[in-house]
C-alpha cells in the first residue's frame, strides 16, 4: 500500500487535535494522507476547510464510508455512537481507530474485535497514554525490576469540571487508568471494589475511588474526580526497593531511592502523533490485533477496558467487591 488515506469522523474538541496531527504526519510521511473529515456541525467543518486541504469534507459519516478511496477512519464521535459507527466502518472495509471508551458494552466491543479479525482489518482504540514517554520509561523500569517486587500503584485522574450532563466519571475517566495499569504490569485486575458519589447533580457520579487487586498481593488505587482544583494525571509506583511518581502530562518521573528524590531522564513524546503513526504502521504491516506487527492499543485491549468499566459500575451499584472472571 503506497498511500494510506485517512478520514476523521467527528471534528469536535478532540477531533480537531486529531485532524491537525494527521495533517502534520502527512507532511512528515508522504505515504499518509488526511483525505476526509466529517461532522454534523458546520463550524467544525469550517475549521477543516479554513486550515487544511482535505479532499472530502462531509456532514454524514456514510459519505466517508462509501468512498472507496478512504482506507482508514479515526472515530472521534460521542461514546454512545462508537459501536454503530465502528461497525459500519468495518463492514465498509475500513481500518479503524476509535477513541475511548471503545463502546459502552463489552459484548459490542468483542463483536467489533471479531469483525475486524474476520475482515483482516486493523482495529485500534485511543488509549493514548501507551505512547506517553514517561509511562514507556516507567514500563521499562518495571521490566528491569527497578522497583523490586510491586507493592502498590496509585493513579490519580482528577480535574475541576462543570456539571457533566449525561456523563459519569467512571465511563469518562476510568478507561485511561485501567489501560495504564495493564500497560505497566501486563496484568488485568483480579478483583475490583468501587465507591462513587454524585455530589452536585444527584444523577451522575463525579467522584470515584476504585481499588483493584492484582496477583502477588499487589494493589492499585484509582482516584477519579471532577471536583479537584487543577488537572492531575499522575501514577505512583511503590515497590520493595524503590518508589517513583510519574506526571503523565509533563512526562516527568521523580524516583525515591537511597533516602532522596531524583529526576529520571525521560525521552518525551508527542503522544497523539506517536499513536497515529503507530496506527498507520499497523496498517502497513497487515496487523489484525491477533498476529503480525504488534498493535499496542488493539481492540482486545479496548474490549477488556470496557469489561472492567462494567464490573466497576456493578461493584458500585451492588456495594461489594466484584471478582473479574
């Protein structure tokens, strides 16, 4: 495949970033072409027309999916639409990367995985922190046993946000911490306990505390909040030998050893650009999430995260610990 034509479906706040990065990637790699953009709102389409030379700009995603010149799509639509749009894209023979959460149902997520596999198509999910330079460094530190035996991890995903209509914090924020947990440890939790509350609205949860139990007695604590002043995206790792704190926004690591703190050198990355380049490379190498070139953020990973979201919400509702079968 000499040239891969990519279209972005959904050009809202995040979609604009994705469009911009595909345009930049196209300049660096002549085989990648930002071919299409689609959105229901004219202002978003105007952004695309005013800033980029995009061959196809459309209001409805079906116009993109029926175009034989489009090889792949990046879906940045609301979560409630992910399954149907992904399904239609895979049925149309398009490679797909979809933002998190992959779907709102693990059954639907696994159906998409099966469809991609049967049609030999790449299916990726926007778990962007797998491409964060600091987390990549932390993963290599864990692999080299810098921390010794793993005791616990703390993942804090918080910010001060207005009341979020129609969105709960578990579905909205928990996908990244769960995915990072798997990325760092190569494990999924064995048990999950969640307590969550809706303080301001009485409708949707906006603060949650999740305890995930891993093998070998290791624990992970996930704190989610839309009430915490300042945006925090941090991971702390405590082992038998050493401790470190990772700032996922600034891509910095501070380690504690020999009684003092010190900075760990990190090769910082443009996470969006790295994720998109990886998606294109997977297409070029014929990866289908099951074989061939390793897809770091494949559909199976996305489906497992969705399953954990379901288990977490069930723990919250039932007020009990849920075993992950």
